[in-house]
């Protein structure tokens, strides 16, 4: 179906609120002077087609990051992947495929998109202000050529019909073209706010991006494993974190000076049903101070209930057990204490090590597993944990003696033993010497090495702390964007024309409507206007 | 009622609604089969420049010179029967969903796993279809929507079924309710929009066919507009779900409002593709066909994200796909990540 030329004209001719889109320019670059070339480039960058292509590029560019493990998302997974693919890794690293979302090419796409957006929005805003004050355009010569139109004859005089048309349209909140003596038509327009919605939406995209960038550049995210109990505490400075991931413009002096302890921690274990063994709820009771001289307050920290202090949020993201293990060496010196064991599965079977570098006659390292509710599998010939709840806890450890490698000065993980210069303790028959202990039990090591005792069980929480400046800006931005979007999608910009013509024995009334958004149902608008015009006549007669 | 009774009620209701959907599909097939050989009267729907409502013989009825009176009456009857059956099936499916929620202890929203998501997703597709049937004259869509809903329900029952279980804690938040409700509503609207765009492409290739299903589809312009309306409805809802409530919930549960987690990435991709669709509709050279293709790309990314990403990606924190709850993991050497349990 081709659009009649009149329609195109009515649509595109007038410098009205609606024709703010820059015209497409399809001359080729070779035919232009330098200045024209610049203009041409600018036109291209800010054209709708470029915006479209850039949007599609952005979608495409986001895909690799969902397939290849990302450093910023899961660093452990990334390093595992990298050691599995030694050939691909250097290539991928060059391409920035392990951190797609801050790689130069990804940034290039969205920066171009933003440039295009600004270039598109500024002229539109300008045109819009001019259009706001513009009058609805005069009626096209032949209303019958518009796709949606209707006409009816009446005996009323033209002026009466026109007067009523004005009243009806004004009642429907149309803006009318100023009447002049001798006019045979009424021009009306509504839906001016659609363009505002569109502008608000696009500008808000920029606002969101600014908010997002602030968080990424100035914020940080860090984690700490903290034992439950008044004896242990955390105060918010760099040295206290186990892992810390700052934004590139992060400054440590912007960290909020709060501190807290975990007074109590409880887990609501599910003991029956298909998810038996899982935890339904976790709750930590914190005592915290917003700054060293602020009063102490308490807070129940739960999943989905972070504690917010300024721009910083404190989250409970994990928990586990810390068996209290004491090593008494051959000379009676003790070391040890609560030792964090890391859970490896849902029933909290956990792994950990205890190091006694000062033990005499030789250094001692213990490595083993902890089972909150221990069970024995005949099939595998080993212990496993039935349940995360500590109903029958046990640790099972191997003993290493020799040099634990802690004097070399190189940093060492507290969750792993360096076994290169150690020997594993064995039984006379050559089998590994294993110590299995329940709370309260102890065992005397052979060869006068000392004793190991399992004195009790403590719990730890993994706390994540993040500071995200600009998150409110981003939130306000998206909310504005949504509001703008609603306006842009659902406000229908419409023009309605009513023309009267005297013919032989009365008046012919013509009504036509045009929807410039392309989604509207103008036939219904015409029907509505016609009905309103006729209704009143019948009322009166 | 006991939880077990609720659960079996839910299962029976799923079976029953599947059966009723099937009967509805049969009714519509009878309706369309009767008209298969009858040519559409020349220009019955193509000349009228007004909004062509529906534009099919069922709507035009006896006015259509190609269809004799009894045939017209019969097809109209089967059309109505099909619609009625669909309404019943939707109601029964609602019962299935509610029962599913009641079966859990404590009672909860019925979306704890893929089975329940899929059940809810198909429900919303069918529900929106039923609700918009009159407003947008969707009669022509019946066979396609019903086939789609039935096929996806079948997949859900055969491969995705999981017994009722409580929500993991990260999932029990009222933001979850808002987030998921809006995501599923948008998914329903986009799916209907995708179906319309696909039919648009078919119709636009052969606008002059006079017999068969394609001939009785509305004109391409009408399909294009219906498709736009469905997308225009879905897009803000999706924006709300993915870019507002999603981040708020993520912020509360995982400490950071945007993690570039694969689910998020694909939700973002879907959003960008639909934004491109809306642009395409107003860009010369991209109108019509290209826009419709973009809409289909959007549908593909949407459903890939909904189902596919759970199987292809191993790093998603959206743990309902079977991964361990986030709380078990400690990011340290040796501790299994979310994914190692989910693999
Ligand atoms: C961040 C990138 C962008 C996003 C997410 C985006 C999104 C959208 C959406 C969802 C719409 C539909 C709302 C409506 O129909 O009014 C829209 C419309 C529009 N966009 Fe964008 N846009 C982006 C960039 C741009 C750029 C760079 C331009 C300029 C070249 C642009 C120009 C337009 C125009 C002119 C419309 C109105 C179309 C009409 O006449 O209805 N957009 N945009």
C-alpha cells in the first residue's frame, strides 16, 4: 500500500514538534569537500540507522562475556579455564575476552552509541522547543486522500459545525490552530508530550550510564571471613579484607569508618522433605558502630537484608565451620585455635589445614576434612557428611612434618599446605597415619611429636562489603527512563482536521486524522470525532 | 488439604489443562480446515484501508461471498468453541499454579525451578492471548498459540518436572515476586509478538494467496501493528523487570546490582535487541521485514535466556537451574563454586 503524496506532505513538510528527526542524507562521501565531509560524518554518526547498527553491535558484543568466564565475575573459574586452555589464553587475553565489559572494543561501541545519542538528542530537543510553540498545521487540501477520513452531510450552517468541532476537540485536549476569519477548517493536534517522553528516555540512558560508571570507577567490593563471637571483629579498612577489588579511581580515604562484630549466628536447617539438608534461613546478629565514636547499634543480617551504612552495604553471603584444634608440641607448647574450614558441598563437608610452624622437635602441618554430621560410606570406604547441621561433628586429618615453607617470606594460603619439604606421617604398615577426632577428644602423636586435640566448634560468616557510589543516580535514571518510555510509547501524537463545505442543499462535514507514531488506530479517532459532532446535533433537535 | 494432596491436585490440573488445550486446538483446526479450500473473496480484506479487524472469514462470516451459509455458521461455532475451551484451559492452569504454591511448606509463589517457571510462562502466554483476543482481534493466532503452549507444556512435564520444594533463601524476597511477575508477563507479550512477527513474514511473502491459513491472516500492515502493540506493551514491562527490579533484588541478595552474570547479560541483550526493533520500525529501509526479523531475534534471545542459558552456562548465579545455593560457596581455593555443584 503506497501512501498518497498528500499524506507524506502532511507528515513531513511542517517544521512541527514531530518532525525533529534529522533527515537521512545519502550522498556519498567522495563527492564532498572537507567541511562537508565532517558534516556528512556527523550526520552518519547521529543517524537513526547508525544508532540501530550500534545497538545490534552492542548486543552482539555482549555475547562472548556470557560464554567465556569473566575475571570480574568469577576469577577462580577464569583461572581454571585459563590453565585448561594454554593455547587460547594468550589470544583471548589480547582480545580482552576475559573482561569483555571493560575491554576497549566494548567500550568503543557504547561510547559511540552515546555520542550518537547526544548528537541525536540535542538537535531534537532544540527542534522540540521550537515545535512546542508551533501551531497545528493547516488542513491539507484534500482530506479525502488521507487514509482515515469520513464525511457526513448536515443541514446546520458551517459556522455552527466548526464552533462545535472546536469545543469537542478542545474537550479531548487537542491544541487548536488559531482561528482566522473565513477559515473553513479546524486543525487540531495532541500528544506533544510523546516527544518529551522520548527525549527523557534517551537522556536517562545517559544518566544511568553515569551512575553505573561512578560505581565502577570509585567503588569497591571486598570479602572477609569473620568468626562468630564477641572476641572477633571487623573494622573497615584495607588490611582487614581477605579479598578486595577496587575500582580504578578508588581512594581508601573514602571508606566508611564502621566496625562490627557478629554476636550470634543461627541457621534454620531443613530436616525433612525433598530439600532436606538444605538451610532455609540464616541470620547473624551484628553489633556495629558507624564510626569509632558513634553509639553501638545492632542489626539482624540475613540474605536479602543487607546492612547499609552510607554508600556501603554489608552482606552475609556464606558461612561455615571453624573447628577449634590445638596442637601441643613435644615440649608442651600449644598453638592453634579456631581454624576456618571451607565447605566443598551442600552438606558442608569442609576442608582446611592447621599449621604449627613453631612446633618442636619439628614443624607440624595437619590437613583434613571436617564433617558436621559424619557418616561412613562402605562403597567408597571413606567418611562423608550427611548434613550441614552439626549433629555429630568429626574431623579427619593427615599429619605432615618437616619444613612448612613459611620462613621463605612468600605469601601462603591459609587453606593449603606447602608439602614440598614435608613428609606424611605413616603407620608402621605404611598406611597414612590418620587422626579422627570428635569434639573433646585428643590423640597423642607418635615419635614424641606432641598431641592434637579437637576442643570445640565455632562458626564463621563470609561477609561481603561493597561501596557503590552512584547507585542512586543509576536507579533514578532507570526510573526516569521507564517513565519517559511509557510516554514515548503510549502517548499518541495525532492530528485531526475538520473541514466544512457548503454544497447544494446543506453542509458537508469532512473529518480526517493522522497518527504520526505509526501505531495508532486513527479510524477509531475519526469515528469518535464524527460521533461527537453528530451526537450534539441530535441532542439539540 | 495436605501438601501432598495439593501437589497431586497440581499435577492433575496440569494434565487436565493440557488435554483441554488440545481439544481447543482440535476445534480451531476443524474451524480452519473447513475454510481451507475456500478462496478468500477477492480483496475482502486487502482493500479496506480502515483497521481491518481480524480480517479473516470467521470474523467476516456470511458477508464473505466465498463461504456458504452453513460453512460459515459451522466455522464460527468451532471458532467460539475453541476460544471457550482455551479460556477453560487457562483457568485450569491457574488452579495448577495455585496448587503448586500451596503444596510447598511454607506456601509460596510457584516459581522455584524451571518446571514452575515454564508452567507460569505458558500460562501467561495463554492468558494474555485470551485477554487480548477481542481487543486485538487475535482469532487468527489461535492455532499457533495453542500449538506453542502445548509443545512447551509437554517439554515442561517430560523433562523439567521437579517435586515441590521450598525456595532457597535468596529466592524468598518480595522483590523476587515483582521481578518474576514482570519478567514473565513481558515474556508472554514478547512471545505473542514474536508469533505475530513470524506470521507477518509469512504473509508478507505471499500477500496474494487466496486459499489456506495464510490467506485468512490479516493484512501485513495489521500484523505489523499488532506486533508493534504487543512489543510496545512488553518492552516497558521488560525494562521494569530487568533493569529496575532485577538489579534491586540482585543488590539485596548478591551485594552488587549488576554482575554481568550470564542471565543478566542475556536479559540485557534481549532488551537491546527489542530497542533495536523499536528503532527499526521508524527507520527507512528497516521497516517491515527487517523489523520483524529483529523481533524474532528478540524472541530467540528471550527464550534462550529463559531455558537455554541454564544448560550452556556454568557461571550463572541464578541458582534455580540446579546450582548450589550461593551461601555454600566461599571464594577460596578448593571450595567448589556455585557452578561445580550445578554442573
Ligand atoms: C542507548 C541507546 C538507545 C536505546 C536503548 C534506545 C531505545 C529506544 C527505544 C526503546 C525507543 C522506542 C520508544 C519510541 O518509540 O519512542 C526509541 C526511539 C527512538 N530513538 Fe532511540 N535508543 C537509543 C539510542 C538512540 C540514538 C543514538 C538515536 C539517534 C540517532 C535514537 C533515536 C531515536 C528516535 C528518533 C526514536 C523515536 C522513533 C519514533 O519516531 O518513534 N535512539 N529508542
